[in-house]
């Protein structure tokens, strides 16, 4: 029996009466709505900060490779968040996307929280931008790094409009089961020659691309041209992996606009381009670790002589550049 009180009105007086009932109190289950977009963004920045503190290049490459597999579908931030919540994640999709591939999410599967844009973009006032700049200065960031962050966050080059974000739920392939008779292939193996030819077509949509001999011993370079930027790679007949490596590296220089970023030391520019190359290669199954590690170490040592090192802003640019390259390649291959 459950005891409760009711109130009876007698003229101008209220009388409280205790009664007993067999009716059970309703149990209310509070649903866990997961982290907020702001919490997710903070977690991702913290992870980038942890990566930037790694002192050895080999360890940095090992840690960053964990996120390369999801960069084709998710931003750098989301790849970090996916890896944080499920370190063994390989192929990640939403519940509806898994249905398209003829797979169903297992009962009791724990979702992975990611950020995704929703609603209509809104324009931020100068006061909000000013507050953001002051906050980043208090955190010790340089004006150059802050300028880059403001450009990315508030899209100052494109009219100052930013997106509104919410959280979504996704699942790793290990959390799904094929539906008999409906399963579709989720990924395909890509050969270096096919990958190179695809990336070359993408590069020619944005830059001038030349395959030519280079006399100074370099395998490739990026330079100014009359129409913007020019990418030159040395392609030896019959080789595929080396020229693929070179093209990814030089296209990363072009996309990250290193020719125009005079404030960025060359050591950091080369490290950004090569780290991007390593991530793109790793996504498609090519192991550039040995060459990338030696190359990045040499340029980082050069940057450190001038008191510079890879920061989380550098790593953020690297991951989003690699994400763009991977996404464009996958789109053309499908």
C-alpha cells in the first residue's frame, strides 16, 4: 500500500486527509542525452593539445594513425572524438547509413557521439569575435595562431557566418551485423596507380600540375604560377608509391597555402604537409611511416632551433586537410 495526502475543501476551510492506495508511484527514467556540442569541442581540443605535447615523431605518427581511418567521413575533431570513445573503431556510420549497407546495429550497442552541423548558419557580431580573441590570448596563443582560428571558426573570409552544431550518434562496424541477402561492400582496396591518377585529376581542378624532371634532387615542389599555384612532381616510369607520396605532399602544401603564409616557419610548413601525407596514405593502406618520420623529424628540429614546435592548431589543419583529400578521392572512386 502507498500512502498519500489529498486536500478536501469544506466551506472556507481546507482539510488534509491521508489515504492509502495500491497505485504505485510512477517511475520516471531520465534519458542520457550525452555530451553537449561545447563539451565535445572542448574534448577534441584537449586531445589535440595532448598530441602536440608528444616529444618523439615516431610516437606522434603512431598516435595519429589511429584517426586516419575515419577521416574520410568525419572532420578532424570527430575523428579524435571517435577514437577517444572507441579506440578500436575502423568504419563508422549512423544507424540509417548502416541500413543502406545492409547491416543492422546490434541490440545494446553503445553509440559514439559526434558533432554535426544543423539549422541555418548565423552571423556573429564583432563583440563575440573580440571575446574569442581575448580568451585565446589569455590561453597564451600567438596572434598568428589566433588569426587562423578566427578565420576557421567565424569564417571571416566568407562573410562571417558560422554553423550551429548538435550531437549525433554513430556506430562502428564491429557493433553491427549483416542482414542476410542485403549486405553491400563497405570499402574497396585501392592501388597506388589508381589513387595517383585520381588525385592528379582533383589537383588539376584547382592548380596547374606538371610531371617533369627536377634537377635539384627534389621529388616535387609547389610554386607560384600565373593562375595561382603550380605543383610539379617527378614521375619515373613504372613507379607508383613514391610519386603518390610526392603528389599528396605537394598538394597539401598548396591546400594549406604555405606559399602565402609567410609567418609560418618552413619547418612547420613541411611538417604539416608531410603529416597530412602520412595520414592520407595510412587511410588507403600505404605505410609512409619510415620516410615521413625522418622527414618530419628533420624539419621539426629546424623549427625548434627558432623556438617553434607543432601546436594543436597545426595538427587541426593537418587533420582537416587530410580529411578533405581523403573525402575527395573517395567521392571520385565511388
